[in-house]
């Protein structure tokens, strides 16, 4: 039992064991870090994800423009007066994720609805001017959204998210990806 | 388990010299020549060999496709067309690879159904079974990645739909998604890493194949009688009996495979995947390849996204628990009429789910129909969603609670005393003249 000369000092052994283990674990973490980090968005992807400016002038009333920001589809919908009214009149009972239309558009710019264009269920691209409320419908599983991008029929669980954006040049264009006009990314 | 196999004794001096240092030839001999299998196993036991052949075909054809394929959103689709049109026999090799996936899955499904029917998941084969389920998951992942990197319209839809699984993870979903995609959405980095993984996973599958075969060789094959090997009389050597039987089925499958590859190369695919991917447009109707049909329908049948995703993966994952959900001491469904009935209804539910994947799930679900019956509230036209939900419910109900209850209450029929007795009972009836009684020699 006394073969090991350090047996008389077990706490020293324990300390060395644990200390070595900690250094080893730290080394494994440090070694794994670059590889995990390499999986994330690279510098080019981040640079390409900068805010985009969109000129609204060519978008006619009733039209839905498609814009890609960060590889994600964004719908810019120039709503007609009738569509705005329908969005305002939609009863809460018809909404699966109730929200005021006024919270989904910028004040004074009710004719412009800016929402992400992929279904909140599984990401299929929505078809415009379809569904019971004339907003969007999903070709995959039949979800429907109204003219404010609010879900009115499942399986989609939530409303179409509104990206950060601001109006520029007195409302003739928007910048998607910023929450205030003087923000720089 | 007792080992009844013949031992290999090398006589050649050179081979003996090698064998003393690395007994690899002896390992091959004992694993694939002398290995004893139950003498009563039927053609359902040949699909393991078919799977191995399909895996090899996929790896070889995949290697050649990799020499022409250029990953990335800008190049992937064009390079696939380039392989089809410009590479010598490129269209053939790609047809072999694309249709090979289908035949790989056909063999896997027969293999899994065989295991479920004859109780191959039960003690002592639980780990063999679980390794098989893991392999099936890897196979599904590989097939999904391979389909995505073609980067046609349906590829993009598949990649978008399936990767949204990451987003559904609570709290860290968005970050996890960005790290899985290499960006903020499915894009160029995604396609490139999918390609890298698509190349890697088949070799991991090869590794698991070795573990699967190893586990098999520890516990030996199950058999249609579901009773264990007890004497050498119960067995036959792998060569020539099993290898030749395997080759018959491999030949049949390859014949059908070749017919599809040559004459129906596009029959199992979607025409829309010949349109380059465009993330701003979804195909009118999204459907996966047939082999994912049941899981896709389960995903769509459930309105809650997170529950739907869990159910989709759970539909395969639940197989892991089969050895413990089934409490019956009898393995083979041949002697379990009640289990057999419910098993066949389960197979039917899976087929219905697969068929529904080709349909739109418009219509009302179970709850809307219950409300309709109770209070007369309106229901949408179309019954596909209702059907999908009922079939999904039955799919899971088979595992729980039907399986535990049936296995506890069912009174099985008497099982044969031994494999040899079962084998003799199934010999073809000979009329006249009466043959000499079948005496089992000690030497086979």
C-alpha cells in the first residue's frame, strides 16, 4: 500500500489531478472555439447583411414588392385604402396572434406594410392577394394572413414579423435593417 | 451466445505468419464464411445485404458526381446540369445516385419492417436495434442533404422547411439557426456545408454498419420462429447458404433498380426541381421524396410547429423504445395474432401517411370536426387533414398504448421447441415415395 511515495499526501495528488483536468478541459474548449466560430456567419455574409435602401416610388398601389435582406425575403406592400380598412376592421376573434394594425405600420405611412415574406410555420414563401382576407396564403400548409400580415388561419403560429426599417427622403424610400434614420451598422 | 462456427486454421506459412500478427483473415473467415445463421431464416432476412450493396453504390456513384459538382448557390444547379449533359455517362451516374437513394430506402423499410414483425428488437438484440435506428437517422439526414444541394426549387423548399427546425428551439433558436446555416437564411454557405456533410455522413454510416454487424455477430440473427439458437443443428454456415440467398435478392432488387435507372430515371422525382432554386418563390405544392412522405404528413398534420417537429422526429425515434414497450416474451408475430393484426394496421397507417404527402392538407382537422358534430359549426371542405391527423394518431397509438397492452393481454400460440423443428416443419411436403426421414447429422 505504500508503494506510492505520495500516498501520505492525498490532497496534493487530488489538486494535481483536478488542476491537470481543468487545464485539459480549457484546452479542449479553446481548441473547439475556432471551429464552432467558423460555423457562424462569415465576414462577407455579415457585410452583405448591411441595411438596404428601397425606393418606394415604382411600387404601385396594390402591388407587393419582394426584396431580399440578409438572404431573407421581405414583402413591401403598397396597400390600397380598401386593404387598410380591411386590416383595421379585422375582428380579434379572426386573429390567431392578435395585434393592432397600427402597431405593424409606421404612423402616417399606413399604406406601406413591410413584413418578412416567409410563412411563420415552416418558412415557405407566401402568395400575395390570396386567402379569405386577401392578404397572403401559404402554398405549403394553407396558412392565411390578412392585409396586415396577421395570421388568420393555422398552422402558422404567429404574425409575419416586421423587420426594423425607417422611412427616408420624406417617405419615398425605406431603409431595411435599421431602427432609426441616423443609425449606422 | 455459444459459438458453433468452424475455426479457421491457416496452412500456408506466409498466411500463418500474417495471421499470427494481424488475424484479419481469420476475422473475415469467422464473420462472413463460418458464421452460423439460423437455418430457417427467410427472404426477409436478405435486405441487410441489399442495404450494404446500395450503400456501396451510393458511395461510388457519389464519388464520381463529386468530381463534377460545384457547391454554392451560384454554381450548384448548373454543375448538376453539366454532369447530366456534358460528363460522359453523367446522366446515368446521377440517375443511379438519385434513384439509388429510393432503393436504399425501400431496402431499409423492408429491413425495419422485418425486425418489427419477427421481434428482432427484443432481448438480446436491443442495442443492435438501436444502432439500426441511429443508422436510419443518419441515412435520412444524408438523403435530405443530398436532395438540398442539387439546389433546384424543391431543394430550396426542403432546405428552408427542414432547417426552420433550428429556429423552433427555445431561447437559442435564432443563434443556433445562424450557426447551422452560416448566415441569416439558407444561402451560399449553407449549400457548401451541406455538401461537405453529405460527403461525410455516408462514411459515418459505414462505421455504424461495422458496429451493427458486430452487434449482430454477438447476439446472432433472429429468425421467423423467434426462438434462439441452441444447438449447431439449428444453424447453417453463412457461406454458401446465406450469401447465395442474399445474392438472389440483391439480383432481384438490382434488376428493378436498373429498370428504373434506365427507363424511368425521373419517375420518382419532382419536375419542379429542374427549375433553379429561387428563394423568393415557393413551388405551388411542396412534397418531399416519397421516402419522407409519412414524416412530412405527420409534420403537417399537427398545427403547433414545435409539436409537429417533435412528432416528425419522434415517429422514428419512438422505435428506440420498442424493446421495452413490447412486454411479450414471444418474438415472432407468427405466433402473436393480435400483435400481427395491429402491426399490419400500423403499416397501413404509415402507407396512408405517405400517400397523403402527395395531397394538399387543406380542410378541417379533428377538433373542427368534433366541434362540427357537437355544435354544428362549419367545417372546411376536404378530408385530407382529418385523415392525416387520424393516421398520425394511429401511427403513434400502435407504439403506445396498443403495444404494451397487447403484449400483456395477448395469449400467444405455442412456439416451436427449436429452430431445427421449425425448419423441418416448413420443408416442402413430399408425397411419394416417402423420403428417408430427415435426420440431422452432426455435420450438416
